[in-house]
């Protein structure tokens, strides 16, 4: 028993050393070496050892060699089903998800103009998304293809966001309830001999909800299978914990074969306290068998005591690290917290 106890302590110690700091950031389509050397030095000074970067494969390929000098891993951040400004998809309105009112996401943009969601049921839309992922898989040295917006539009917004759109969402409103794409309805009818549009309350059908969840899951797991066959990893930014994700955005990420999940634990969106970050982290850790990196929202953690508590409570509840959105605009006091806690991190 004593030997086992010692081994457990040794294992726990090794796990502690792997706690990492990361950040989401954007690179765009233009690369300037001097600017990126400066940025990487800045991230390194905070103990950030992983970056989830939105940018073209060509730009990522130029950043990676510079990041390697700082032992900083680079992930390719990809907007998956939400494709604002995608000139290819906009030529195909039939590729877009459809709400319960029969409007596609190109015609009716829920909440904000950049919400332009493809349907996971349309084969050509799926092919386009998978091809986008494959382009990132070709980037030499990329730590992972990092999927974001891999869900449906928010059927229920966070409590703090609803007033911004003059909404009180006490039920699942039809204009925000997707995907009633003709192909989705046909596929459901082929199995159940029922059209969900004929239901008095389709939002209450567990079969219809699961059917839509499964479509996103199949897409994600297909991308993962392709990536793994090429020796590449797939990670994803997801909603706080699986049960909450299923209800709010039709996202069952506990069914995905991810290498790591980055749940976005932005407590202020839900009018919750810092302790909620620990609860959501622990729930995610218990629901999946892959690592969890707790996503934190810097503007909601202005008080350095709150930021430090959020980092520590994520660690205490089983997270393998935290990812901040975003390290680019931290205050002087927030930066000091990262510098103080740098000893938590261990670059691999």
C-alpha cells in the first residue's frame, strides 16, 4: 500500500507540472516577422506556452519556426460551422442551416450579422468544412486543428447577453432553433416516419434534439479520424460543460473523440461567480476521458484576485491548464498574475 501511495504521489506531481497557460489570438493573412518575434516574447514573459491562432495556413507556417524557439506550441484556430464572409459558401444558400420558421442562416442572421451557419446535414457543406480542416492538417509542426463554432446558433443565450438583444428567452424561440434543413427533416422522417415540423412542440422532442446533436458529432469525429490518420491532433473550443452545451447550442462534446477540449467558462455571460468556473471544470473533467483546458474571459477577471482565483480553481478541479481570451489586452495587474503563476507551467 505504501508503494502504491508513493507512486500515486509521484504521478500527481508529474500531472501538476503539465499545467499550461495558453491564449486565443489572431494572425490574419499577413505575416511580419519582427512583429511576431515581439508578440512571442510577450507571451513567453507571461508563461504562455500554447497559442490558438486564427490565420491562414501560410501565415501559421511562418509563425511556427519562431514559436519553436520559445517552446511555444501553435494550434490552428478554425471557425467551423459559422462561416461569415465565406465567398464559396455564400454562392450556395442551400448549404446553410434552417430555423424553425423556415429561414436559412444566410437570410436570417440570428443575433449578429456574423452568424452565418452551415448545415451539418448538407454533404457539400460538410465537404467544404472538412477541406478547410485538411488545409490546416498540412501545416508542418501544428500542435492541433482547433475547432470553434462547431455547433448550432445559440438557441438560448447566456442570461447576461439576452438584454443586449432585447430578449427574454424563457422558451426555445423558433427563430433561434436550428437545424430544420430539408435534408435533416428528410433524414429524421426516414427513421421515425414523422416530420419534426409537424410536431406541436418540436423543441420538446428528445429524438429530434439527439438527431441534430448526432449530425455535429459525426462531422467532428470524421475530421478527427482524418487528422489522426495523418498523425495530427484535434482540439475544440466548446461551451461550458456537455449538458449545458446540449441545451444552449446543441453541442454534445462528450461524444467527440477530441485530443483536448477548451470549454469557454466565461462566468459573467451566465451571471455566475468565480466558483462556477470550478464547478464547470469539474463537470467537464468527469464527463470526458480527454484533457480539459479551462477557457477564461479576461474582461470579466479585471480584479487580479479574481483572475488568480479563477486559474487556481480550474487547476484544483482537474483542468490541465487555462486558456485566456485574450492575452493581447491584459491590464498591467493581470499580467502580474501570470508572471507570478508562471511556475505552474511546464513547456513541452
